[in-house]
C-alpha cells in the first residue's frame, strides 16, 4: 500500500469515528441533511498505533459536517477485539470540548454543548459529558432549554438522559446540584394576530 493510500485511509477513518461519536445523541433532532454532507477534520498532529489500535489527534482538533461543528484539543479513539470503539475528547487547559448542530423543526433551531471531557462507548451507545457540562437548546441566539451538571449522559438505546452532581456519574449527597432551565415560550407575531382575530 502506498504512503498516500495509508494517509488517506486513516484520514477518512478519523472522519467516520468522530462523526459517529455525536450521531446517537443528536439523531432524534439533528438536521437530517447533515448525514449527507461531507465531513472535514483538521488537527495539528495525528498518530495511529497499529499494535494498540489507538488513534490520537492533538492540537485544535476540529470536525465539521454540514451544520455540525465539534472542537477539542485532543481526541483519542480505540477499538476493541469486538470491533466496537471507545472515544475520548478533551478540552484544552482553560477550554472545553464544544459541539453545535442545527436541529430540524424550524429555520433557526440549534443544539450546543460544552464539557471538559466527552466519552462515547459505541457498544452501549452511551455519550457522557464530564465536568462542567452544559447542553443548550436554542432558537437563534435565545436559549429555550439548558441543562447543567458535573456529569450529563445520554443513553440512545433506551432514550434516557441523566444529570448528576459529580464527575463520577454518581449522585453524591451535598456535592452540588444539577439544573434544568426551561424558558417561557415567546409568542410569535403571527400567533398573536391569529389569537386576536379568533376573539
């Protein structure tokens, strides 16, 4: 196999791995056309350890695919003997892993989030947002719903979202609180006019 073929193979392998990481969490509400778009990945450095089957990317790692944007300082992917993958993304010092994607259902609906670390187990389809985690639903720049916690996880197999007050994922009495903020609905001008006409 030529060197350019090896580089190309690992490049597209990285794209597939990173793209599949965020698919389970957002498949129910994400922009459907994103899955049809090409994915682009960039980093300052990449190394693949064939013996351990571990890929590491470092230095301003960024993935874009359609409306999906993922940014991290470091990303590590490993593959088990069962051919399932585990993913770990890390924020830089003083920064966090960031993702943002458009949601279906309106012209300006978005989902975005941050955490110091993001983990995904392909076998269990469990996504974990660990330490100072925050997930927001937005209409344009307006936040409509926001979830904060030291640990947020989404089990896409069972459609279960969990928030806890410790980065271990366990509830620790007195260690802090998780918050869920739901903003009031803002009546659109069209809805307001319709309501007045019906009166």
